[in-house]
C-alpha cells in the first residue's frame, strides 16, 4: 500500500508480531506504527481522513489459543468493534479478515461461500471458530444498520516469510523441524488435506477485495489441495533433511478436508493465486533458516 502511494497507520499489540516485520517501513513518512490493543483502545488523529480500515487483528492459530478461552473469546469479540467503529466514523471501507475455520469440518467440498459450515460450538476449536463467525455476523449487522461499506475475506491457510518458527501452523512446524533435524510430526495418518496460499498471493487478494465494492464473504485462498503427508515429504525434499516422520493422534475436530472454491474471487475481483507450492515453500525455508541461524 505504501509502495502505491497510500499512507498507513498500523495498530498492533505485538502479541504475535514483531517490530522487525515492519523495520523496513519505519523511515517512510507515510507509515506509522502504534503499539496498542485494539480491543481496548483505538485513537487516531481526528484531522486524519481514513479511507479504509483492515481488521487483521487476531491470531491465526486455532491450536495455539491461550489457556484462558473465556477471556480469549471475549477479547476476540471486543477487538472487532473499535476498528469497525473507525470505519463507520470516517465513512471508510471496512475489510474484515475472517477464516476458512467458519466452515468447520466441512461436509461440502470444495468450500463455497454459501455453505454455512459444520462447526462444533462446544469443541476445543470453538473459541476460534465461533469468534470469527461472530465477527462476520457483527460486520454484516454494522453494514445493514449503519450502511458501512464492508468486505469480508475468508482466509485459507497462508504461509511464507515472517512465519514464526514452530508457531503451530503446519508449514512452520514442518520447516522448523526439518531444518533442526527433528522428526516431522504428522497428526493422524496424514491423509487430511490443506490448501496453502503464499503470502504475496494472499495480500494481493485482500487488496483486490479492499479496492472493490464487494461485500462478500469471499474465499481468498489457493485451491491447490495437498495432503499433510504430501507436504511433509515436500519439505524433506526441499530441505535435504534426513528427519523421519512420526505420527501422532489426530486432534479433536481437526478438519479432514480444506479447499476453497474461488470462483467468486476470480469473477468479481479478477484474482487468483500464482505462486506454486514448491516455490513458496523454498522461499519460506530460506527465511526461516536465516531466523533460526540468528
């Protein structure tokens, strides 16, 4: 956004991020970092005109949820209202980042936006799933009640440079384990599928939705569906690691299949991913190797 001439104010509590991720932007007079928890406070210069608000403020790791789920889901819900309020107060476009987890363990494949999902509201993943479903609901209520211009993106598995090693996501776990010479942990028999979208493609999709007038929800992900075991073997091949693969019990409610139908994004946004999985994993591995070496 800065490269194309926009000015950006980034609000982050750094709970899952780092100032190192935006160090290359700090010298720009069109970038401002405000360290704050958006569930508690959002303060902007009242003289600034805000054209768009992107609410990306949430951990993307269902398995890594904090140990106090009641506190966490409340924070997730509270964290949605202030950014939406900024959008309403400035008559700005409001982009809300949802997730493929709203589909739960899907009975429809690939997942299309009209599918209402198969979510266990009392299961161990419910804090994340239901918080995002709530966020979609309140976004649409804001749209219908106040006429706020909203766009909802359902993000599927995303990977790439700046993933934190071992953060619980399948790519970062496998890459870290392979580079460290540790066994790669596969849950179940590895036949469950994931569709992995490289971060550059994901960002391009989000920006395309932001720049449109489409309300959505819109699936933004890569329909290149792979098994988890296939991904483990690819990581071993690209890393040259001799690490073995170990198998652990499949976690409760772990989705067996995950693949987006991106027909809507293609037709309405002119967007589709372009980075091949092999290339994306290689780029991610190079970044993670440098982080681990440091």
